[in-house]
C-alpha cells in the first residue's frame, strides 16, 4: 500500500506548480545526487538576439533572407528568433522541399535554390567549405547551392532564476550539476563558468546526450539518482532514460511532457530544488 504521505507530497508539489506523475518519482527525488540540465530553454531563456551578420559574396540582407526562408517551417527557438529579427513574411508556397535535422539545422529547397542553415556539423556533413566564426555565440552558417554564403551569430541569455537554482542545489548537497548541449563549446563553457557548473558537454546529438547520461550512471549505486531537466525539443530519449526526467511545461514540446516523469508549470530551474525539498519533507510527515 502507498503511504498517505506520498499523496500529500504529490498534492503539495502540484500546488507549487510541480506535477509529479507517480509516487515512485517522489521517492527517487529523495536520493538525487546529480542534476543534469539541457541548455537552450532550460538554463537559458531560449530567446536569441542576432548579434552579428557576416555575409560572403552577397549582402547581409540577402543572407538574412536565406536564413529566414530556411527557418520558416521550424519550431526551434533558433528559427523563431531569426524570423522575428527578419520581421518580414516568407513565401511558403515557394518552399519545394524541407528537412530539419536535429542538432544540425535545416535543408530546404526554395524557388529553385537549395539552402543549408545550421551549425559547423551541418557544413561538414554537406561538404561545404566554410570559415568558422570567431565570435562567442550560437552560429548559423548558411550555404546556397552548396556555396558558403556566411554566418549569423545569435545569443541567448541565462535565465535570472538559473543562478540561484544552481547555488541552491549545491548548498543542498547535490554532488554534481551538469549541462548537456548540442550547441558549440564556446557558448557552453561560457555558461558553465557563469553558473559554476561542475561539468559541461557540448556539440552533442540527441543520442549522444543519452550516451552521456549512461556514462554518468556508470559506477553509481541504486541510491544515487539522476535527474535530467529539459525543455524537450529533441530531449524525449534523455528524459525517458533519467531516473527522474523533468520537462519545462511552458516552452516544452508535447513529446517532452509525455516522456517526462515530472512537469514544471513554470519554466524555472529553481523548481528542481523545490521538488527535492518537498519530496524530502513529506517523507518525514508521520500519519
Ligand atoms: P540544445 O542542446 O542547446 O537544446 P539542440 O540540440 O536543439 O540544442 O540544437 C543543437 C544545435 O543544433 C544548435 O545549437 C544549432 O547549432 C543547431 N540547430 C538545431 N536546430 C537548428 C535550426 N533550426 N537552425 C539552425 N541550427 C539549428
Ligand atoms: Mg534543447
């Protein structure tokens, strides 16, 4: 039988905007020693500003237009940010083909041209001769008809809540706070140092995020539980693998909310320590 304290814990958590899908997760939350965060939309706002446009052989305006065309059908925070900066409409009827490759970028056929918009991995995969950006930021490289046309640098901000959230987790005695990201090393390291994270892994594909989680599990006992927190875009496999997969419910995708064990109503990383606290305290209530 399930002790009443479990129900009170789940009920109290839900009053705090933390939806726990079962008493087993409440129990697991009591013995967490590692918290793994995704970056975009989880520790950062997921809202990027364009900070630099570097075009090659075409105008900056032209480059931006190619990027907007490529991103027009994507739901990724990068796409939304580029389109809002472009601030014009894209003629969707001219899109002849479309492929979004998770953690790489976009391939699109438009008005007789073939556009690539994505990271260095995409450029290498498509054999594009490009020159790497020097700026620190998330970089969208663009090629048209296999010819490199430049890059757009975009920057996201750390959520104000993330700083306290990490401090609080450390002060509670969480052994390791880790970040996994598909974004580049410069961006990842910059955030890790600002937040005082213990470990950071960058340039990861969705399946490589699962591999990293497996690595974290190695040499660990049943009593050392691992949380993964993500906004969900491409994160469903990692959410499912973690002892406690936590999805940001606000920005998060339906797939993530489905795959998660815990859903946060508001996208605040500080809810993680709150969830652990509630789980720990409700266990002490004697009925
Ligand atoms: P994160 O791990 O930070 O949540 P993702 O796994 O969603 O990031 O994406 C990893 C990287 O893949 C991005 O930083 C970007 O370089 C590239 N990428 C993903 N989607 C897009 C897109 N729609 N346009 C351009 N680049 C993209
Ligand atoms: Mg993500």
